[in-house]
């Protein structure tokens, strides 16, 4: 769908049982202080978008979904001297106030008391240009915007502002001394974690999954393949224990499956770290005792989204490792945004880590 200079093309979500709607909206003629109008070059379909589309997650409608994207600046409001029209950028998924306790003392701007998240707000909020399944988006005053080098293609960089920045946040909590890590899940987050830990010099980066096409990617991203399928797992488990006799230093949960946690706890060494990232849904009750955590002196922690500095580091990481890992191969060629329904169907097949769309 081609846009005239004055109009934007948007896809509206009205609820899980309703068809996506195509609309043409007039572009804002001006932008407010700190606001930036961006023309979206490419957006990707995140797992959480699929959850919303299928009704597993509730959002206020009508809304424009989509939060992973890359684009080019069209208009810049005041107080954004570092930015100019034409700049190619990505941006933090969270817009935060910068002054509340979460933003300052707690260093968790993603939990700001007046938090706004792109792709999660109804059209009645602000300008309505709140999501990435559109030709344009209006970024707000409290949004961190990162300029992008030309060396990173749209397909490489689009998932950075959700998946990669979140994983970077999660692994940054592992102690520097980690030499063995088990990653549970070889989806996009798991593969990013493989590359991040491999680049950090972790000697044994184990990654477990049960899907054949996911298993096939692990070694390409610096991980050691652990085949989680029942008939192969006992042998794979031996591989972990041969390298980490007393258990692994850390486990990262990015599969979203609560049933994997007891095995993660068993495989951790005393004093180990366990990061929970994937189980962002209510069906995540853990079969775990306090005694197991205490006797093993474990540290368990949850990671949800990230702070601006993680997004900066994510882009730097892609830049420094782009020649070593085939990031682009994880993201499909773009579907036309007008056919977002087809892109969603493709995303549901899980043939790609990410399916991309472009207006
Ligand atoms: Zn996401
Ligand atoms: Zn705040």
C-alpha cells in the first residue's frame, strides 16, 4: 500500500474474533514537544502480538498492535535536538516519565507509574498513532530513540527493541564468572541469548528445544545443541553434566513453559542463577519448593522488558557481531501490511522466528 504524503495507512485490531481493519488516517500536521513522527520501514510480529490476536492476552480496542520495528524520522518536535528528519531509528517499547521512583531509584523505567507501551494502547490514547502495524507512528517525549548504522538491515534490527533488548537485560544479570549456561528454548530469544553469551566468552552455552527447525539453528548462533525430545534427552543431559560436573552456573528460561523449571533447578549448581523471561502468562504455576531454592542457595529472578541503556547495547551488539551470526535469516521477507492477516497466519506456523510486514 503506497501512502501519499498526507496520509497514513493503519491496521486496526478490534478484538480476537473480528477481522483486522485497514484504514487511512490523515498524518498529524505538527508534532508536540519531544514527539517524533516516524515512517515505519519494517515491523515484525512478536509472540505477544500473536497472543493478543488470538485472545490469550486482553487489550483495549480499537488499537494498532505491533511494537517491534525500525523506521525513518519524518518530523521532530522540540527538545529532540539530537534527531533530524531522515534519521533511521528504533525506539524503546516503553515510554516513561523519567521522574517517578521506578524511573529513578529503582532503575526500572519499564515499570514507570505512568507507563505507556507501543502496540498496547487503544486508539483513543494520545494521537492514536500508537502501534507499528501502520505506515507511521508518533513517538512520545519519554521514549528512548536510537539512531541506526547502515550496516544493520531492517530485518536484522526490527526485533531489537523487544526480543534482543530483553534478552540482553536478562543475561546482564548473570555474574561475569559464568562458564556454563543452559538456555531453555531456541526461539528468537534463545538464539539471541546463545550469541550474546558466546560473544561474552561463556565456555559452554547449552540450548535446549524440542522442535527440529529450532534445534537446527542453535549451533549457527554459538550454542551447544541439547536435543530435548524424549528419546534424545538423556544423552543430551549427559553432555551438560560432562561439561558442568556440579551443575551449570545459570539457566535462562525463554520457552514460556513452566514444566521445564524443575529440570532447570536440578541442573543448576549450588549458588546458581535462574532468569525467567518467557513465562509471561498466567499459566505458569511452578512445581517448586522453597527448600529447593534455599538448600541450593539459588538466585531466581524475573525480567520483563528492558531499560533504554539495554536497547543502546542491543544495537551495539548487533553492530559488533553482524558478521558472525546470520540474524537476517531469522526474519521473513516482508509481507505487505495490507495483508497483515496472511503474515499472522505465517507467524503462527513458527516457520520463521519473526515474520515481517511493510506498508
Ligand atoms: Zn515483543
Ligand atoms: Zn516514571
